[in-house]
């Protein structure tokens, strides 16, 4: 395994660069990818951003969004692009299953793979790595990567806006414990580079559809279950409800944080029934390990206080398994 210093020589001449991130990319994933895209353009490279899937409309305003290709929308073209690339940058994920059907084609390529990420327990598919699980966002590491390459002065408004979007979304608008003085210094520099931080916030957080807002209200009023004896809460959403409210990609983003805002709740889970699978978003406060719980019961993982998982069971049986887990973790929950 090499650190990113060895990339300076590799990137000294123009390269075809394939930039990708996890399925259903969030603000950190897409912000990191587009920041790197703009940076490589300025350096004379030929980059492409390839998302495994579509993503929320609340991110489509980002500089460079029109250049993003979607693997699942044109697989043949995407495979041709991958076959002609010189180097692959894998952002905001550290295990290839996170990119689903793109995993094996990328695993089989013989070109160098670079991982820039902040999640725990890297799989080890990469040749070069900039990894820090203490970073508040992958976008923080993208900033550091550009500076490590000696190009901090190349950060312009577009690059800065993409990095800022990644940091503000993954840090919970700077409220999580992993927001350090270093993160605020980065943010100050990004604003000096031209970021309109108020506009970024409006674009990301104030562009809900009426359907989405009514859906959130329905989930809080009708579907939220609070379990004070376990300092926990959960929300379930079935396929019929997704259809009824015309829920689009990204519309459930942040929903799990509403029950977590209750004073007696230290652990909150959103359980969503998708086609053929149940997806879970897990969030916690303080010392309770959401990632450990996700890994033990739902084939998942992530950060200490923010994780994801999945279940092949019905939504009812998934809830039952979740409740069994709460009983096992009851002592830890009550002391978290």
C-alpha cells in the first residue's frame, strides 16, 4: 500500500482519470467527486465522474453536475470508458460492494486504484490511499489531497463549492463531534475562495418538494416509534408509502435524524422497504456504536455514530430483528 505522495509522479503527465463513488451518492460523495473532477481539468487531465446510480435532485445544482455519467443508465458506454482509463479514484467508500455491479469490472482492471475515504475497516482493493477515519468528510481529505499535490492555490470557486458541500452535509452542518478546528480553517479558506455558503445551504436543505415535506410529516406522526426503555426510536417506511408520496432518490435523506433529536433517544433507525430488499440508516449520539450494531445484525457498517445496513427479511421481520438487537444492547444503550 502506497500513500498519495507517489501519485505526484504518476499524475505528472496527462491521464484519463475515472472518478467514482458509492451508490446513491450523498453530498460528500458527489461533492468530493466533482471537486476532484474540476481540479484534474485544471491540471490538464481527462477526468470523468461515474456514479453507480442516480442521486437526489437536491445535488443537481452542483458545478459540473452535467458531466456526471450514470453507470446503470448506459452500462456499455460506461464499460468502454472504464476500459480506456489510466487511473481510478474511489471516493467515500472503502469496500467495492458499495458500488454494487461496478465492483467486479473495477476489481478486474489493471490500472492503479486510489482510495480517498474516511470510513472504518478498508477492504484493501486500492494501490494508493488517503484514509483518515477521524476526518469529518471525504471532502476534507480531497482538500488535503489537492494541497499535498502542491496545488492549494488552484482551488477556485467551483472546487471550493464542491468541497464545502461535502463537508457541510457529512458534518451535519458542523454539529458532529469530528468537526475540528482544522475543518473550520479549511472552511474559512473555501469561503475566501468564493463559496456562497448561504446559497449552498439553501440548495441542499431548502429545496424539498411539497410531497417530501408531507411524507416527513406522515413518518413522524404515524410511523415513528419511541422506545424510552431502550433510549431508541425507529421509523418504518413501506413500498406503498414510497409510491403514495412519489418519493424520489434522496427524499429520505435526513429522515433518521428527526427521532434522534428527541432528548431521551440515543439511537435511531430508519427502516425502508425497497424492491427486493430492506435498507436501514442508523444514527446514534455519544458512545453508542451504530456501526457495530449495523455490522452485527444487518451486514452493514460505517462510522461510530452513523451507519447503514440491509436485510433480506420482510420489513416486519427486520423490525423484529432490530428489537432483538436492542434487548441485547440494552445496558450499553442506557449508559450511552
